[in-house]
C-alpha cells in the first residue's frame, strides 16, 4: 500500500509518498507561495528538483504534485491509481475528535464549526482536503490525523483554565495542546526500543523546534502539555513568546495603542528568540551569536533551557515519578548543549547525562544518559508523516 501524506498550510503544501510495505519514503516535497506565485521543491532518493510554477489555489499545487510523482524520468509511480489512500494532518480537532477519522462530508462540516479555534491552520487544512477530493477518485479513502487528538486524555484539572466557566461552555476555551502526533510517535518508538509496554512508563517528551512543546505521558496517555488554547502557550519559541502574565497583554496594548491583531502579531511573530535577542529566530544563529558574546542572544538561550528544566521537574511531580526523558524535533535532536543544560541540576531526580555520548549525538535514536542514571534520557527522531501514514493505513484496512 502506498499512502500520500499531506500537511497543508495557508500558502504551502508539504507532502510525502510512503510505501507502507517497508515504510520507505518514495518522494517528498513542498509547494510554497500558493496564491502568490508558486514554487515546488521535490525530492526522491537520488533526485532533487526545484522550479517555479503557478499555484493560484491548493488544487493547482496538487496537480503539480501528481505530475512530479507520476511523470518524467524520475517518476516514483506509473499511475495515481497506485496511491491507495491519503492522510491529512489537521491542527485542531477540539473536543470533537479524540482519534484519527476517515474523511466524510459530515466530518468536514463538523470541522467547519471549529475553524475559529485555529483560524490560521484549519481553514487551510480544509481547503487542501477538498482540493484533494476533487483530484482523486471517490474510491480513494482519505483520513484526518489531528494534532490535538493525543492530548484529549488530559484530565479536566489539567486542561481547564481558571476563568469564568461559561467562557469554556460558550467558546470552548481550554488547553488543547499540539504536536500530539510527534509526542505520540516518539513515546511509542521509545517503548519499542527499550522493550517495555507504554502502559508501564512515565515519560516527559520535549519536542523542540521553531515551535516547541513539552508533554507528560503517563501509561501512554498525555496527562498535561505545555501548549494551550493555541500553540502560543508554553516555553519560549522562535518568534512566539510562550506563557506570559496575561496582564502584560493589556498593559502593552494600552501603552502602545495596539489592537487585537497587532498584539497577536507581537506575541506570535515578534517575540521569543527574535524578540529577546533582537537578531534572529533561528536557534543555530542564536547559539552562534551567544558564543560571539551577544548578551541578549545568550539570554534567549538561557531562558529556553531554564524553562525546559522547569517543565521536566513539574511534570515528574504531576506524574508522581519519571522513567524517561525524550528530546526530539530539530533542536531537541541536534543541539547537545540544550540537552545538557536543560538536565543540569536534575541529578537529585536521578537524571545524569553521559557527555561522551550526548556531545556527538545528532539526529539519531540514542540513550544519552549514564549507566547509573535512574531516569534514562533519549534522543528520539520524530516522524510525524510516518505516524499519519500508519493511522491512515490502519483505518482504511479495517
């Protein structure tokens, strides 16, 4: 079975074609600047192509993807009929969806009702699904995998905000959490690696990238997570502030005479590493600047690592213990210094990093803790697309 995995944004469409027989990636790419002009980057195991083309809508982007997959000297399939199913990533499933689902018109109608909970993401996801429906025969099943579904196991005491209860009832304001597909994948991969059932493990997973979130997983279930009503909550990120005192929002609005959209842009696009350092939102550049003596860049790095440490400790307390810590995502997998500093001072909890292993570990699955570390620390590369493909195959083959 070959599964096409789609991850659509408002002006982009990332894709992977995965052969589920061996879970190998046949091709992957990204259609960018949809609705503006259009640029596609397409890769196979031995070939890379990048060219400009017109993408007025997601429908044209899909047609170009089909062309790249099935025509020319570097085609990976001879006909689109070889694609057995399509799996879509959708950011927000709210309380309606606690697991992946097969696409139906009724499901899409339900998604429309919660689009205001993720206005930058869900409408784009829906547009892509409908564009895909227009391209594929109705006999090709499509599946939605939700970022929020994994976190639907959180207890009410973890996901409720202490605001007037009617705000939750009227507007569904609560902690939803995100990156659920990644947190689920790496926790399952760890259990498989160490040969233990997830039901017997207490894990803190640290998904660290331009967007970052940390999750407490007890017995295979998410019981708390750092991102909240939106992906703005939690630790400092590339351009996002993470958690701040709510009064800061109204204080800045009054002082700077900002409207809702402007304050939203300030917190989502002008804060985080960029806002603190004043130079960059990229962790690699941030660390380089800090090493060259930039005090504000160093401060941004220090804030990030301090906050990760706090979450690990607080989630261990929430679970009443801790067996494993996982680092994943672009930063988590490739920045040994972040892992070192985030775990410093946690020796009292039984966390000890083996620097001879950690310092050379980048992008590979590895135990980076010492032999006598009571809490094991692992680097586990994430693969959200593969989990989407697995969910898709499971649903369509039932």
